[in-house]
C-alpha cells in the first residue's frame, strides 16, 4: 500500500507557487489567457499585498517560492513589497519568478534583487522578430536582448525558459547560439541554465493549441537537435523538459501534487503549476483555510489518493517528466 506519510500535511514544501497577477502585456499562442481573452471570458486582476501576506502565513515554508502564474508578475504594482515580505518571513530558501522582462527596466530589477529576489527566469522563445511575434505577440526583441544583459548583470545568474512549439522549433538553435554569445560576453567563466519546455499535442478539442503543439516525432527531433548542438555551446546548461505522451506506467506518479502546490490569484489551491482550475480541490481557498488544515480535509485527501491510484487528466502532455519520483511509494 502507499506510504501514509505522503498524505500528511507537509511541514515544508519543495516549491510553493503563488500567482500574483493574471494581467499580461503579451499574447502567447498556447496560453490559457490568450484563449480566454479571444473568447471574452478572461478577467485580469492582481493579488493584493494584504492577501499575499495571508497566503504566506497560511502556507508551510518551502525551499523555493515562485511568484508567478498565468500573468506577467512584474505588472503587479506591489511585487517589490511582496518579495520583501516573503524574504523577511524567513520561510523560503530561494525566491524567484518567471518574466518576459520587457515590461520593466534595469533599475526595477535591481530593486527586485535588493528586496530579496534570488534569481529571475526569463522567457525567450526567439530573437527573430517575426518568430517572436508569432510565439509571444508584442515581444520587443531589442529590449529583451538589453534586459537579458541587465538582469544577468544585476543578479550574476539567470535562467532562460524556452517554450518549444511548431512556431519556433527550427529557430531554437539560433536562439541558443545567441544566448551562448551573451554568456560568453558577460560571464565567460560561468554557465547559465536554459530550460526548453515543449508544448505537447495530446488534446483533441478544436482550439489553436493542437496547431502549434509538437507531436511525438517532433519531440524526439527537438531532443536530438539540442543534444547535437550542445557541445558547441559551452556557456549553456540545456535541459529539455519533456515527458512522453504516454500515460505513466503502473506505480509511477509525479510528486508535484505532494510537494509543490499552486495557489491562484484568488487564493485557490490546485495540485501543481500545470493546473489553474480550482475545481480540482473543489475551490479550497488558502485565504480562508490554512493549507495544513485543507490538506488534512476530505477534498484534498480524496484527490491525492485517487491521483496516486489512477493519475489525472491534468498530467497529460505535461512537460515536467517527474513520473518516476513516487515509484516506490505508489507500488502496491
């Protein structure tokens, strides 16, 4: 039987991700916000500093705190105060966020570092203006290049996130070469990480997603391409976050729902950062209920136990291949 320790409220999380805004300045092809805006169903809102404090107080400590969800976090006018509060709480070893970088200038990122941000992950899908526009409409490539250097200089470290799809797959080698050149120019003795996250075609509904997502053969081609070019790019540590499209084998489950929950801008807890739907936990809200109490309740317990037995649809096509993490715990 599964180890019961898995179902106990965690005293410390590996990762806590809090969505600080659903507003964004760009329109990415695969993003749920883009689809929602086009359908007229999307609401832009910021998490308030007051509610952020409550979420931190109602959540256990975590190794990493990520201040980001669907939206662009630097658009929240209270982000600096949130970062400072999280750092002063002493609950987190690392504080970070994902950003498209082009909404702010170097002085802002300096303030972010001084407030307690440890490092920044920047989304870069292409440096080709035409490709960048297809992937992330509204991207200002010249400003992105400048801000990459500024953020790198301010923090002395940077993580790059590349979303791979049919829109930019064959442009990725050129993007990687330019990123390597930036590293050679600024910090020739150290490396930085590039995480390549493919969007995987597993859905059948009619939307713009299957048109841009990669199929099984394309995912394999992407991995081979990155591996081939890797030896020529000494400044980059490249990681292709790619699972197969197949369901996990019996006894295999990703550990994120047990160690890395996600909290929406409205305070609702979901199993992980790939799921923004509060219905998973029947609208369990951490603004109202401390996470430890919610975790022990029947709603979260029922979902976790069913997930460990059967998996869940939210895992299909996820680019984070952590399927073997709970193999021993899930084995009968």
